[in-house]
């Protein structure tokens, strides 16, 4: 196909589409067909500069806008997201490949952060203490940082940007978004809706690109904070580089989420939970369950027996097939990487119970599809256990006891989410307390916190001190100021040279 005929995506700067003049670009693909669908410019550092200048100019007036007026833009934005949910979901699926219902779920979870942002004026209230000394009062206030930036991954092209900028903007900051280069369309559509909701020009800017723009963000002196969500090596790099440049950074990374299956768990419910959590969105979720840990050989045998036929029966198809339960992977490279992991699992001696290699769909032979894959007898030293695969590949690692299962999870380098399925309150309570992961589900396979809590893993699943969105998001995007006041007639006894005590 002639790349010139493809729609070229623009940046969004100063409230207007801003065509990039970069000499570098890359195609965006429809993963169900393997056809290119658009051309994405890989913007330059100079283009980032222009976006930052626009955001910097917009900051003073936006920061001084009464919080309730800022929130009103969010209320209108929420309405527009609801009205356009179907359109946004189609834009997500066209470039990411996830099913329509899954994409609608993503829009809804992003929209809930906007609902949270509508109430942010309440969280910006400070504290006040009267008479901290004679006629002396103290109050604290949370103020916006200035220009802040967000760098987002491909797997939630609408929701993850919405984890960031509604909170940042409602707090009074201005924002630069660098969406994933693999599926930038939905992020653009949503950013346009925020402008339609009445956002002043320059408050939100979108600059597309790759490492060149990311590095420019990390070194730009006018960017005060960076939110990053993506893979662990890049998260670590973004954290190290951004903090060395004096910025506040929250960088959320990869995951290997375990689900412990206790002998008393209802096996049908466990299998249902694992199907959705392991294969939904083709396993391309940072909260996907990629390791099932049945406790005891009997539990493991029952689990494999219940699960295997369901994995074989997975309905796989393009998002236009509304019966499909799972779509393709995002790119050809990613598909090849996932297939490579399956080969490696076999080579390292895991038992391949269901093989998703070689899956082909009539009419979509060039799509990036991998069938549902199930491994049994996976060992903790195998590559398929240690590394994040990010595909429809579930590993079963058999544990002899609950204590062994817990130890296994706690020894893993990642600690994003985890779950236990059991009827035993004692085991569940101990698990919630002792497991080293940031988000824990008790009979809930994907425990993504709602928008008024905060999302964040532990260990190498996060770099930085703040989880994202919710109250932690408000803290990340604001800084504390504490003011101590005394009016002139409060000074009764002339100059005091010793260190003040009250
Ligand atoms: P990625 O790390 O490849 O890309 C994320 C962002 O970083 C993109 O915007 C990309 O342009 C940029 N980037 C990529 N390489 C870079 C480089 N060398 N230098 C500077 N910037 C670079 O991640 P992805 O493949 O888009 O997303 C999948 C990953 O994200 C998985 O590891 C998944 O677990 C993780 N993820 C984590 C969370 C979470 O909340 N912890 C949520 C979603 C996804």
C-alpha cells in the first residue's frame, strides 16, 4: 500500500492540530489485517519545545482559574466521553485489536477518572490551624506544579492517558501527552473532546513520537513532573533520567501477576476468572493473570482438566466480530516475541497443554493472531515464568502448600497485582497482609482499584513514591505549601533573634 495515501496523524499544540515537520515517521497498523492504517510522525525535540512553550504560557491563567470552574470542564468532558464511547472504542480496537466490549470497558474505566477529577476541588482544600502561637495562624495549601508530562503504553490507549491528565489538569497544571506510537488514534480523539468541553488552548498538548521526544521531555527544564506507564526497563530509565534532571517522576512498569488457587476454591469460578484475566485483551494487560498457582497436586490436576477445554474453545477474531472473546496482538514484532516465548517454554521443558502457535483465521491470514496457550509444570527458573510475556499465554506453576505459593510470589521481581481464590477467610487475610504486591484480589482476579483509590504495584512494577490517579495522583500533581501568618499588631515585643518557638 502507498504510505502517502494514508492519513497522517498530527500533533495537538495550543488547542489546534499541528502537523509535524519531522522527517521521521512510521506506519500505524490494523492488527487484525496487518494493513497500515495511518502514518505517525516521530516528532522532534523542537516540536516538543513548542508544545511546552504553549503549556507554559497557558499555566498562570489556568492555575488561577477557580477549581470549580476547572471541574466544570471535566463535567462536560465526562458527558462527551459518554456520548462518544462507541466511537472511541472503535478507534481503540482499530489500532490495538481488542474486542469492542473490552474497548468499551477501557473507555468506562478512563471516564471514571474524569468523574473523580470532577470532585478534585474537595481534595485541594488545605488544613487550617488557628492560634498555633499568640495570634498566629497556619494554613496549608496544595498548589499545581506547572507543566507536567505523561508518556503512555499501547495496551490502554484511551484509559492510561485518562489516568493522568484529568487529575493533573483539574489540579491546575498544564499537560504534554506523548501517546504510544503503536495506537495513537484514540488518545487524539479523546484530547479533541476535552477541547470541545471548553478546555483553554495550551492546557493539554499532544506530541507524538518515540525515544527522541521522550528524551526531550525528560531533559526539558520547564517540565516539572513526568508520569510514565510502560515496560519495566523503560520505566526505570525514565525514572532515573527524569529524577536526575530534578523532576518528580512516577514510572509504572511491567508485571507477572499470580493467582493462587486454594484446594477449597470453586473450580468452575476459578476457571472463569482465569479465562477472563489470562486471555482477555489477548493477555496484553499489566493486570492480566499470567501465572496460576494451584496448591496441591489434586487442585492442579482439577484446574488443568477444567481449564484446558475452555482455552481450546476461545473465540478469537477481529473486533468487528462482536462474538469474539479475544483479538490479535498489537504488532507483528510483538506476535513474534510471544511465539518465541512459547517455543522457549517448550524447549525449557514446560508441558504445553494447549498450543496457540499456528492459529490462522480465514480472511485475516495477515493478522497478528496467536491462539490461547496453556502451559503446565512450569518451573520458577524458566524464562516463561521469570519474564513478562504480555500475550495469551497462561503458565500453571504447581505449589505444594500455601506457604510455598506465597514465597514464590514474594520472590518474583514484579509485584503489580495478585489474587487468591479461596473460601478460607484465614488464608485470604494472611495473603492480603503478607503478599508483596501493590494490588490484591480476594476472589477478584483483576483487582484494578476504582478511580477514587489509587493504582500502583510494588517492587520493579513501579519506580517512584506515588501510585497513579485517585488521592495519590492529586498528591503527585501538587506540592504542599504551608503558610504561617501574624498580622502587625501581633508583634508585641520588638525584634526576636532566637529561633522562634511557640
Ligand atoms: P513500552 O515501554 O515499550 O512503551 C511505553 C512508552 O515508552 C511509549 O510511549 C513508548 O514510545 C516509550 N518508549 C519505548 N521505548 C523507549 C525508549 N527506548 N526510550 C524512551 N521511551 C521509550 O511499553 P508498551 O509495550 O507500550 O506497553 C506494555 C508494557 O506496559 C507492559 O510491560 C505492561 O506491563 C506495561 N504496563 C504497565 C502498567 C502499569 O500500570 N503498571 C499499565 C499498562 C501497561
